[in-house]
């Protein structure tokens, strides 16, 4: 496991969201509370810029950046979220930051338990809460089992860890709760749960890759990729579609971790930012189309990064990877209902240019 | 003593799958919690009394108050088949690590199967007892790991949520 980030700054980065959560519990007015939350999230992002500029520090900055933009988005939102929801949002961010900064596996597990409690509080008013508790609870039991067994039996322990934390990240086959959360929870909370919660498990997978079972990560990644991309064709609602796109793209990232590509943190950041932008933008505006375009091109970019190590691993691996990436790219604009044929054409033209570029590069190689 | 407690806990897991009444299921969970605490105590952990109080007494008692009206569904033939597969996987995959770990993993997997069938709270409590059995069977486990295994955090969260939802 990676060395622990010590010091006052890391402590402040973890403590500030919990303090904000406590302050929001005391403030009745959302008008005031929303801006306090936004101010705390902005300070948190500034503080996180002082952490080391390595993979883990960058994932912390990514988390605090998305928490900051989401808090601005929530403060402007006319709909007042339930009180429990607004208290739980900063607590979720704090728990994810603790999971990212902790070095001891058992502390990471405890941090993710706190994150699941916060996520349950966010979706408490919706029927999805029991499903979230079941999937994430089962995942965390498996993850605890894997953590205990890691030194004694590394192979089965890795299987338990990948399946368990994969459930918390919303990877297939335990992805249903995440899709329902995105559709049913109030929007700022749904965004935080569906975009930020997978980041900590992905960091754990990156640490596991060096210890055992890259083949396991690739196999489960392919399953998520193909599952997510196939379900995009089942005409889900737009928020579910963005989450299913995330499941497919997380599968690509899991494959990338298994294949040991160095650009994995960059891919995680690009996916999280594209999904956050897509969920925050309003339907129909130019921002929305820009976000949709970025999201739709991303699987092809990931495929481009993965193609060479995948071919070195096995030529056959390129087939499901390519199929999954192309299905995701072509299904996303249709699934999030780009309104006119012309706008779909605008969206799809650069994508097919990218496909052509990938083919040309492959041929040149 | 430790191996006997672990095997008894695994047998209680099969009994849990057959239970139709919530009281019966909670009695089985409580007995399983006692077996897990005995195994933890036999391994020399000072945290065994706390595990006994939490897993065998406190959580089942509170669950009995909260889940009094809940109904357990009868397991389908498919569930029995899955349970048999899980038993074989645990025995074949972990038999070489000793009775404690193999029985503990059996209890965890059957507990998760029970949770997936609809009784989330009872399934997670049983799975937690399995985690305690595994922790008891691993030599020189750090205290933080023993504490994380012995405290039934996830069943307590489920219970808290069910209580708030009532």
C-alpha cells in the first residue's frame, strides 16, 4: 500500500467537510447554508492544492474540485434539498477524501463505510435506499473479508476486494443501485454519489494491480464495459443513461488498471469531469452539447490509450474493448436524447472522425 | 474448541436458510454470534467479550424490536442450489487454510445469500459473524482489524435505517 499522507494539511482537508456538515446541521436556512457549503468547498479545493502532485494528490484535487463546482451548482438551485441530504453531502466528500488519503487498508474500509452511510442519508427519501444498503453493505462485507485475508491468501483476498469495492463503485454486476440513485435522488447528492464514490475504490484497484490479479481486473472491467454499453440501448432516462455510461467507462478504466497503463489517473479525472459536466448542464444549451461531446469522445480516447497494452496482452482483447467503446460512444447521444437530427449529426461527426483516426493510427503502427 | 465453534456456526447458517419466523432467525444469529465470540476468545483476543455483547446480544435484541413484523420468505430451489455451490466453493477454495477460515467464509457467503433473498439485516448480521470467525482464525492480526471485524457496523447501519424508516 502507498505511504500515508501525514501532516496538518491532510488532516485539514479531511476535517473541513465534516465541520461543514456539522455547521449545516445547525443552520436552518438553505439560502445561508448553501453559500456556507459553497465557501467551505472552495476553501477545501484551495487547501487540497497544497498536497503533493502525485496520482493520489491529483485524485484528491479532482474530488474537491467536483465537490466545489457541485456546491456552487446546488447553492444556485431553486429547489431546497431535504435537511438530511444537505448535511450528508459534505460528509460524503469528507469520507471519500479520508479513503483517498488513508494508507491502512482497514482505515480505507472504515472511510467507505462512512461514505455509504452518507450516501444512504442522501437517498433516504427515495425507495432506492434499501437497495443501496444491500449492494454496498454486501460489497463492504466482502471488502472487509478481503482486507483481513490479504496477507494470508492474496489471490482469493484480491477477488473479494475487487468484487466488494467494485460493488461500492457501482461496477457490474452490482451496478443497479447506482443507476437508480442517479435517477431518483435529489440532483446535487446524486451527482456526488454517482461521480465521486467510485474514485476511492479505483485508487484501491490501482494499488492492488501491483500486488495480484491483473487478469481479474481486466475480466471484470470488460464485463462492466459490455454490460453498461448494452444497457444504454435499453432507452433509460437521461440521468440513468449518464450513470450507465459511467459504468461502461469505469469498466474501461478497470481494464486500464489491469493492463497497467500509466494514464489511468488521467482517465479517471476525465471521466469524472465529463460526467459531472453532463449532469450539471441544462438540456439543450451549448454547454450541454459541449459536455455531451466530451463524454461521447472519451471511450474512444480510452480505447486509444488501451489499444497497445491490450494488443501486447492478447490480440483478442481488442475485440471486446473496441466493441464496448464504440457501442458506448454511439449509444450515449441517443440515450440522453439529443433533440434534433442536426445536433446528433454535429455530435457524431467528430466521433466518427476519431474512430477513423484510431484506425489510421493502428494501421500506421 | 475454536474449530468446533466455527463448524457449529456454519451449521447454524444452514439453519438460518430454513428459518421461517423472524424470532427463530434471530435466535440462530445470536447463537452464531456466541460461537464467533468463543472462537475469537479461544484465539486469545481481548475483544471477545465486546464481540459477544454486540453480535450475540445487543444487535439481535434491537433487531427483534425493529423487525418484529417482518416476514421471512421461503428459499426457492434455486437458492438451495446456490447455497450448495457456495458451500462447495468455500470448502474447496479455503479448506487448506483450516476449519476456522473455511467455516467463516461459508458463513459470510451464506449470509450474503440470505441478504440477497430479502432479509438484508439478518443476512448482514450472519455475514458479520462469519467475518469474526475469519478474524479469529488468522494469527497475529492487528488490533484495528480485529476491532473492525468484531464491531457489527454494517448490520447496525441497516438497523438504524430500518428504525428511522418505521
